[in-house]
């Protein structure tokens, strides 16, 4: 008799190990993808805040105090020798986030 192949039990065991690994890895991959989207959104928001802060410092009369763009609220608060620019938004996972940048007044 020729015993060169796999038995049905061996195939079922290998398949069950593969399925167990897939069950444990899929939630982690989904969580990583959501976090990747949130980080991308944060990076884009900070870049937009930086551009708006640059506009505000170069010409303070043209920029308003509070602005809303794409459901992101930008708040600019002038202080004695610097300006504070903050962005408030809701992340992909529905958490509130706030980032602030500062620039010297010219």
C-alpha cells in the first residue's frame, strides 16, 4: 500500500489551526486599519491647521477667530507675543480629538 498522501484527519487539523489563526488575527487587522485612518486624518488636520496658522500670522486681519471646515473646528486665540491655533474634530472611531499649534506674532 502506498502512503504518500495526507489523511482526512491531518487535513481537518491543519484547516482548523488556520481558521483559529484567522479568527484571532482578523479583529487585530480591523483595529489596525481604523487606527491607520485616524492617524491619517490627524496628520491632514494638523497640516491644515499649520497652513491656516501661517495665513493668520502673515495677515491677521484676513483670518477670522473661529473657522469650521469639513467638520473640523479651527480656533485661533491671540496672546501677548504668540498665537494659539487649535483644531477640534471627531475621529473615525467617534472619539473627540484636539491638537494645538503655536506661532510667534510678527
